[in-house]
C-alpha cells in the first residue's frame, strides 16, 4: 500500500471536519494519500462546503492528503482501503418524523433503539447493504467502518445479510463514558479503563479501573451522589439516577439507558422539548445550518470549536484510532461493534455486540466477557431480539415483521399503539422505504 | 410403597376439593392411602371446612383414602411420598395490596410476573425454602409439587437455593390453552398437542398440532379473527390480539402475555375494575366466601360446580396427572416447570423453565426446544432476569436487589416509580417480610 | 393419505424380509398400500429373489400390500410417504477391503467409525445425497429413514449438505442393548428403559431403569461380573469389561465401545479372525449366500429364522416402530439419529446425535440430555470431529481433508500410517469414489 | 506496595537462575524488594546452591533485591505479592518412573498429558491445593503463578477445588513456538503474532501473523517442507510432519502434538532412548547435576548459558513478562492458562484453557476464540475430559476414577493395560499418594 485511500460516504456531513482533523493529526503513522468524500445529489451543496473546508484544512496542515469530492460512489470505492459510512437517509427531516410521530402517541421516538430507530434502520440498512455489494466488487479488501446510526442494527445487518466480513460499527458513547469518568475522577483519560459490554447504545461499563485498580463502586457513588450523573452526552438530558438502583445494578449504565430505566421521565422531557425548543433533530438542524455557515468562511482552515456542541464529540478520535490500529496492527483495546463470536455468553455467536476488542490488522477481536450480570442480561437480550427482527424487516420489507419489531420494543405500550405508529411512520417515510411498497410501484 | 402418602400444604385452600376429586377419580392406578391437609393457625377454620368436605367426598366415593387435618407441618411431612404446596402467605388481603399499590402509581400490579408478583415471591419463597428444609429431614425421597404462585420464581428459588432436587412447578395455563384451542377447533382436547416453551405465565405455544398435523397458522387465524381471542382464562380479560402482530410472531401467546404486549389497555381495564368491581383479589375473596359457605353444607359430598369459576380450572387434572405419571412411570408428555438443562438454548441450564416434559418415575425430563423464536426470546430473557434477581432479593432480603428486580420488570416505567412502589409495598407487607426488616426486630 | 407408499432403496438386501415381516405385523395400524423395492442393475438378481419372497409373505399373510420391484429409483420415489435406505455401495467386497487393508498396517478397520467407516462414508454419502435430491423433487413430503451405515455420518451429511429436513438415522444397537439388559435382569423388555445418548455406534446408556426405578449400578455389576458382558451383538466379540473401569465410568457402554476402550485386544481378535474364519464381511458374504439360497425356495413364505444370525436383529422392530409412530403421531420414545438441537450440551445444535426422542408425526424430537458425563464426553467429541471432517471429505473429494479425518480417528496410531492406509484404500475403492478422481476422468 | 515480594516455591530448582535473571533485567519497571526461595528439607542443599548463586547475581547486577532462603513455606508466604510454584513432588526419580513404567507395557509415559502426566497430577495437585489454602490465609491478595507441570491440570484443579481466584498457569511452549516461527521466517520475534488456543501442551496456533498479515499457510509450508518441522523443543524429537495432514489441518501444532498424531513413531523413539541414553528424566538428572556443579562456582554471578539446554528456554521471559504486565497493568497479550469464561466455545466456562489473554492488573482476560476448528476440537475435548477426571482422582484418591482417567487417555490401548499400568504406578509412587492409601495408614 503506498498511501491509504479512504472513502467517506455521506461526506457532506457536518461531522466530516472532525474526521479530517483526526487524519491530519495522525498523518505520520497513518499516511493517507486520498480522502474521497461521496454524497448524493441532494447533498451536493453541503459536500462542496465541507469539502472545500477539508481542502483548506489539509493545505494549512501541510499534509499531502488529496481531497476528492464526488457524487459517483462507485468511482470513489474502486481500490479503497477504508470506507467510512456516515449517511442519513432522508436527512434530518426524516429523523424529525422519527421523533415526532411516536410522541403523538405518547411514545418516545428514540432515534436509535426505539421506534424512531426502527425506521432509521428500515431506511438505512438497504442502502448500506447496497454499499456492501459495491465494495465486494470494487474494493473487496477494504474495511467498512460504519458510523451511521442505528450502528448496532446496521452492523447486525451487515453480518447477517451481506458478504462483507471486514466491517466494524463505531459509536462515540463508550469513549464519551470514559472521558466523563475521567473528569469525575479528575484524572487523565488514559489512566481510566472500562470493561464495556452490551449492544450499541445499550452498552454497560461492567467494571471501571483507574491505573488498573477497580474503582467501579467509587465511580457509581460519584454518578449517583448528585442530581446529575455527570456521565452523559450533550444530547441526552442528565436526570441523575436512583442511587440504590444503580448501586444494586453494580455496573455503569450508558446515557441511552435513561430511555429504558427512566422511560416516563424521559417521555415528559421529550414532550416538553418538542413543544418548546423542538425535537433533537430540529435542534440539530439549526445547529447544522449555523455550522455550515461557519464552514463556508474561506478563512476557516481548522475544525471550528462549535462542532463539539453537535453531539459528535470524540468521533474523530474513535474513528481515526480504529483505522490507525487496524492499519498499524497496534493490538490495543477499543470498544467497537463486531460479531460476538462467543464473547458475551448467551448472545448468538453471529450477532453484533459492542464490546472491548483487541484491534489488529485483521480487524477487532473481542475480549471474552462471559455472562452478563443477570440484572442487565434481560434488557440486552430484549433489545437484541428487537434489533434482529428489525433487520429482518428492513431486508424483507415485510409488514408483519416490522409490526413485531415495533411491538416488542420496550418503549411501546401495546400492540395496537405499535400498529398505529407503524402505519403512520410507514406512510410518512414511504419515499425511503421502497421495500415496503413494491407492489404499489407496479400498480 | 403400600399406599401413597400425600401432604397438601395450604390444605385449607378453596382449591382442595379439586385435588380430592382428582385423586378419587384416579384411585385405581394411584392408590392414595393418606392425604394430609396442613394449614397454619390462621387457616384452621377453613381447613376444617374443606377437610370435612374432603372426608365426605372420599366416603361417598367409597375409596379408602384417609384424610388427616393438622396444623403440625412436620408431623404431616414425615414419610410423605408427594408434597403439594398451594399456600398464600398473607392471604388474599396481601394479594389485594399487590394489586392496589402499583395501580396508585399507574402501574399494573400483576400478581405473578409484575410488581405484585415480586412481592408474592418475597413473601412466599422463604416459606417454601423452609418446607424444603423440613422435607430434606423428614421425607427426603418425596416429590415437591408446587402450585403456589409465582410458580416460576418459586421453582427457580428451589433449584438455586435448596437441596431438594425432586421438585416440579405446576400451572394450569398450558392445559387451559390446550382446552381453549380444542374448543376453537371444535375437537376433543386429546387430539390437540401444543409445543409449550417459555417461563411460567410467560409460556408460548410454539406450534399447535391436531392429530399430529401442524395447525398453528389455522389456530392463529382463529384467535385473531374476532374481537376476542377465545383462548384465555376467566380471570384475564380477553381483549383480542392485533392480528398482524400475532401472525408476524407466528406463535400462540398465553393469556398473561396481554400484560406485556397490551400493557396500556390492560392498565385501563385494571384501573376500571379496581374502581368498579374490585381487583381480582377482592373478587376472589367474595367468591371464596361463597364457596366456603357451600363447602360447609354437610350434604355436599362432591366438588361443587361453582368452584370452576374460581379460576383454577384444570388444576386437579394437571396435578393428579403429574403425580400419577411420576408414580406409574407413564412417560407421557406434560408441560411443567423444571430445571432447563439445555432444553431452551440461551437460558441457563440451572434455571427454571416451563416446557413439555416426559414424565417419568425419576421426574420430568424436558424435551429439547432449541432456540426460541427471536421475537419472543427477548421478553422471555427479560422476565428470567427479573425472576432471578427477585429470587435473590427474597433470599437475601437486600433492599437494593429488590429495587433492581422492581426496576427491570417490564411493567415499570422508571427507576423512581419503582422505588416509590417498592417502598410502599415493603411497608405494607412488613409482617411477612422479616428478611427485609431484621434489624428492626432488634430495635 | 389413502394407504401408505414405502420405498426401500437397496431393496435386494438380505434384511428386507425383516422389514416385510414388520409391516405385515403392524398392518392394522400402519396400512401400507405399496412397498417399492429398488436396487441397482448389479443387484437385480437378489432383488428378484427377495422381492418374490416378499410377495409370497404378503400373500400368505393376507394383507393387501402391493410389492413393486424396480431398478428405476425415480419412478419408485414419486409420491412416496416413507423412503428407507439400506444400501451398500460396492457391496460386501468393498467392506472386506475396508476391513482388510487397515489390518495390514496393524489397524482395526472398523467398518462404521474406524478407517473402514471413513471409506464407507466416502462411498455412501454422495449416493444418499443424490437420493435426497431426487426426493426433493419427487416426494418432498416423504420421510427418509436411513439404515445404511455409517448411519451417524450419513445423518450428519444429510443435515449439513442436503435440503431434506425429514430424515432420521436408525440403528439396532440401542434396541439390542435394551434386549440384552432385559435378558440379564430376566424381565420383559418393555419394563426396561435406557437413557441413550451419544452418537451412532458410540451411544451410552446413561441410566437404566426397571419399571421406572434406576438400576444402573445393578446392571453394571451384572455386565462386569463374568468373563463376558452379555450385552453385545452377535458380530462383535464379547471380551467382558474391566469391572473397575466401567464402575468408574458409571454408564452402560455399547458393543462398539470395545474398539475404543479395548483397542489392542480387539485388534488381536480381528487379526486372528482375518486369518482363520475371515473378516466380518467375508463371513457375512457366506451367510448371505446361504440366506439367498433359502429365500429362493418357492415354499418359503415367512422370514426364515436363520436371518437373525445375520446381525440385523431388531431392525424390523426399530424401523417399523419408527414409521408407525411417525404415521400415527404416537409420541412414544425411541432412540434415533437426529439433529441435536441442544439436546446434548456441547455438541453443535446442527450435528447428528443418537438420543432418545419423542416420535411425532412431525418427526423425532430429542429429549434433553444436558451435559454428557465428563469421562465420556471427550471420546464422543472426538468421534464427532472425525465424523464431521469425514462428511466434508465425502462431499468435497478433497484428499487432505480425507487424510485429516483418517489421522484424527482414535484407532490410527500416526499421521504416516494414516496416509499409507488412505492411499491404499483410495486406490482400492477408486470406482466408487469419483469425487476423488475427477481430473482422472478427463485425462 | 513499596517493593514487591515474590515467593518461589521449589526455589531450589535448576530453573531459578532464569527467573532471577529476568527479575534483574526488569528491575526498573518491576521493583522487587524481596525474593523468597522456599524448598522442602530434601531440597535444602540445592536451595543453598541456587540461592547463593542468586545472591551473587543480584549483587553483581547492583539491584537491591533481598534473597531469602527458607524451608518454612508459611513464613515465606506471609504478605507475598506473587507466588510462583515450580515444584516437583518426588523429584526426577518419580518422573523417571512416570516414563519407565508405561514403556514396559508399550505405552508412552508422556510426563504431562499421558499416563505419566496423570501420576504427576496425582502427586502434585494435593500439594498445590495445600499451598492455595496457605495463601488464602497468609497472602489472600497475592497472585499464584504456577509453572509446575502438568500446568493445565494444576490450573484446572485450582479453578475447581480451591478458593484462589488469582491464579495463572504458565508454560514456555507458546513462546517457544513463536521463537521457532520467527527463526523460520528469519525475522525478529516481536514481528510475529500467533493466535494460540487449546490446552496446555495441547495448544494450537490457529493463525500466524507477520507484522499483522496472516502468514499461516506460509509457515505451514515451511514446517512441512523438510524432514524436520524446526518448530519444536529441545526435549521433544522433531520427526517432521506429514505435509498433507498439517496442510489439511490448517493450523500450527505444538511439539507435544507429536505424542498424539505420531504415537507409534514417538513410542519407538522413546523405547530406543530409554534403552540408550535413558528417558528424559534420566537425561535431565545428569544435566541438572552438571548445572549444580556450575552453580556452586563462587565466581559465577550470572545465569550460565548451559541452562538453556535444560529445556526451560524462555521460562524467564514468560514468567517475568506475566508478573510485569500484571503489576504494571500493561494490557499486552500473552498466552497463559486461565478460566475459559466462554473464550473457546464448547469448553466449559469454568475449565482451564491455554489461550491469548490481555494481561491486566486484575489478571489475564482471555480473547475470544469462538469455535475451535472441527478437526482439532475432538482431541482437545478428549484431553480436557482426561484432565477433569484426573483432577477429580487427585482430589478424591478414588481408585476407579483414576482408572477411568488412565483408560480414556488417548495414549492407552485398552482398559486392561490401563489397569496394569495404574496398579504398578500406584504402588511405585505410594509415598507421594497418601490420598489413595489412607486406609493403609491406619491398618
Ligand atoms: Mn452512537
Ligand atoms: Mn399459574
Ligand atoms: Mn448400527
Ligand atoms: Mn509446559
């Protein structure tokens, strides 16, 4: 390999400057020759804005990374070494529907593991599987690094329904938890280690270590001692935790667990937010508009600090560290979404899990977890069931399968409401769900 | 064995005439010599009423079964062959609290798998484990046949926390489903076979057969074709099912699944019922009072037909068939609660499951199920997690463990509400929960 | 179904009169309309002899079973309800080579699980998979009941490499063990029950029951108290067992375990036999010739008693009981070879095992075994590894895979000897192993 | 911890200078304050010789490690941080019997996984479990690093029969394989990585990597291209491998696999060696005598180069790297013997395996392997069965259990020969096997 070729699908995303910054920082050990930013015609304008910023960034940094902007995915993929996918089918407007429609029925949308996440999966998975087919043909040795949500289900679908083996799902939740814990302990993050295990956005810190010593109980005391946990993400309101519950659980929850352990309070928050400041998608839409205004500035040649508010903190680190460790066979430990292969006892070997892995040139190898703690195993299994049925619905376009996925989601209060939400969402997202409306095409 | 000795703990239950009738009917192949009915001092009056009815029943039937009534459990247990437990710690008043308190917080009590069931487990499990200790000493070769709810958690606790290996948990839900299906198909029940698998009150009919031919789809069509499913129990309102959901699921749900798949509608029903006719415990209390009035009639020498309304239909058949098949090594197939031992892949080998078993003299041997259908596996796993944590709380009396059990129950909407319900219920049931108030005893 | 159609492939086998007798005996509950006996051109003469005997048998019995003799397998298969396979590729001459060649290298041939069995598998599996393809097309609802050895590997291959799901492997070893134990205990066989678990010709009686009571230790005492075990088969010499070994093991071995637990002594026996009376194949060849002489007798219209010496005792019962229980959904318990599906913990769910099953109209459903006793698990796993690699070799025709199978067989003393035996046997069986000599076909 | 306390039980071993050298080299990051060398009275002289050499070594190196020599194990253990065990119950004379007695019956002794290994386990395990009890009392936080053979069974016994959780079994076979491969590839060993998985002395290299790229096939070609494999150990004769067999297997065998895949040839080698130069124990005895002569030299203050011939190459590196990584929470990857915990699918979670682990301050955490290749799974399972039964025999002193262990060992050709060898070895090792002769003590 004389210089690495990276292809970023959904390159017009507002996150891209993060990635570019990360590649610049690591240029010495990760010599990227070409970065191809790919988008769809509807995203052309954004692609140009972000792409030009990227060009200014590499120029200012003085690294010889060629930036290519294109709407031709297949041209970009040919001979790629790494393909990152950060796409959003239907853009933020679709996400706003994912959030708004369930709320009308008194149900949290939850755009990754909830009913909103189901629809994001139904829209996204066919596109990703299409990319996989292209990769098989055009860059069969490349690694697919997926950041597109719902990252857990996307990984599950790639493992079960594509021929691509070199695929990893990536999320910034674990790294965010580590940063949050380090801050709570007032230590440098590299002194903190967490045994992550579970599913994407459903991951637990089974134990926390400071310089190798277990400090799990101390960290649990800290996150339950005030009104806020202080280990959270900017986009998820921090309601604190019932101290005796978390102490009884004995593990560190992730921010998304609030949707499942604090459903009622989160619903109230979301309803209030939807009324006042808008749903998360609507907030993000404004943030993004502001960001793109900044990006346009021809004098800007670095990642603007405002990007961090966007919610994607540490994405750059997570993604670039992963690519770097694969490329250089670093054999360090990172939490990613991969085939379980026995790491978590009780989850099928061929399902996706989010778990600490040794990152090698041949990809991430999970570290054995054994059995999950009894008290969290049930919820993890339930979300895994939901994920698997949702993937099947995404691939088959079968209405009943989609209804089963919706109904068994723990946020749904009944089969009847599940059906109402499903029907309204199917209609709303119709343009992005051809697999559910194939007969209509011929009528 | 020259004549069988059966001991029924909680012998003063209104169900006992069912059991007596069953033993009389089977006397030829199941020669019971002694039936000991045991109760606690508070239940003495009922024990006498039911016991005298039992004496009249065997006399009328002309079978030489000796009926013994006693408050001395240890005397009764000595040398027993079968011990049945059908006790209710705190009586129906406790159950009424199990149902009423959660409703105040907008949560279904569900006296077997919900928050009410948690408290029933906390009250019942220590008593059952005490009986197990007595059995180890006084009748180590006897079989323990438990009908006391929550039968799944009680079996789990016996498997994990006692030395008794010869224990089976029994429920009339599967037999009721079979009867219901037979009625729907308008055939004799012995022509219907159902592959049962899951947990107590969380059991699914994975496939249904008529004369050995699969008729699962036909039965699913029937239960989803009208406003009611017609496969239900008198005590659980029949709201029908969303046809596409059940067709997508592809398996026969049990009546208790309404609490999990139709939570919101069931909550409304329960709230309305609590306001109007009283909760189930309150209804049963009246029914029982009427029954005991009937039982007192010295001319009554058969099981009165009114008992069937009580909700325990088929208990007699289920229990007597089980005892009969063990005693006579019949090797027929019955659905019971036993150690999983690999029958359901993904549930620990040493956990209790409700599954079809071959019933032998050495006890029930489960028939292999393999993996549960993906769509139901999650819920089953979640209830199993709840059950295991609840059992641990019952044995340890640990507050935080109880809070974890309460919070992870799928009926609970948040950790905070879980804590509120837990606190109020702990206080309400204090007399029956010494394990949670041990320090208080000394203060 | 108005009358059952059974097709017997390898119908010219000397065993067929057993099957015919079994069908006649059960005619009342198992109304067979047509029995098609199929063979290959080389077997035409035998087919006619046996077929005519069969015709005389049904005539004498007065049952309206039509006997059809044909060399056209596809014609026979059309619309079949049950297909039985009892074929022997290469006939007894091939088996004689399976036994003779390894002996030259000081290795037992063992025509089912040893190096001979490997070659029997290599010859037989492609033919069986071909039959499966025909069945898919011509009688997709039929049951395939395979008696052809090596029955374990044949079942494994059908499960892994064909689309036929309705397949069962059958062996008379378990029924023979039950008969032997009954004789030792001097009781009627129907009072004896054995918990069978393991693989074909590698099955253990984990526990033995008389009238439902465990008598395992008593039976072990009996089989180890004399010079002979008295639970054996006519074709396997009965050397007795080292009493402390079997008592330590605590389970009932099958006759074939002698080859693995008494390798050296069995080798000496086989070497002596090969010198004196001939190998088993050579003995059988003479027996068969005599049998066919008997069969020719136009006055013979029943199964001749001499057939029992042939070694196939109880085959008729095993096969007809199985077909009968499937046809009539009897739900009784029989030991057969089926997909494990979790029954034996530690063996893949999708591998074949020999285990007690409930026999239903939908086929055999295994009864859960849980973990095998530690001391026997290793050997069972090793044979399963051998079987799986052998199946792969049979399907792929890959030389190295065949060498791996040969070398890991526990009877082989080294990789080098494995290669020598493999090479000589491949050459000797060349006409029946086209998959290993495909290039040669084109040269 | 201000300075580490290490206790070496069996400190008088000829290997100890290796360990001392390793500690000296790593002093900067692994600040050992005290090294206690413990031995039994029979080993006092050797202890003094080695101990004095150790003292000269640390003095010459100028590191402040205090060397303590003692026969009082309990005094030494108090407050230890690491305890290493490298003991040999019955010394080399016992090992010579382990090798000689089986050979008389035509069976390889194999002092670690064969009949010799069984007896080594029977002698060693009770002593190790005794040390565990002392550790529980005197240094409950210490790590037990066991090098005593049979290291696999010793680890299994600690996991199953002691309360010590912080225990690791160590062997130099994996590091030797890595060194051998590096030499074959003519590269520096740190560029080579091997996926180790299996059991002690039964470990396979599932894949081999050079700078992160898979080179498994290339390495297999190299080890099968000549008369010798060139990946071996000084003490095991290198007979080469049958190329097609290893290529079919597709994994790298360890030197000990020769005993199982080349049994006959190895037996011939051992018989010849026993006649000519003596068994391995006898050879080592001479080597050791020579080494101790060297050690006595008061001018010697470094590890003499002759030690490497002894067969313990890389022990120092293996042991010191392990201790170093635990102490410093290095999270690097090393192959050690630990609780499986799901790493190898199909082996019980609570059994010992030899597998790559991330080495943390809380101990080694295995990296997931998933399923072993089918072709090697059988042998691994069989040795695991042998190990588990052998451990049970060691703990219980039960004759029949020992006979079962002996008989199921793959090197044994029959139950009868197993009994003969067992009986002679029990008698020969009587002084070291009190658990088998307890009644005799009282007679
Ligand atoms: Mn994420
Ligand atoms: Mn019930
Ligand atoms: Mn057979
Ligand atoms: Mn070693």
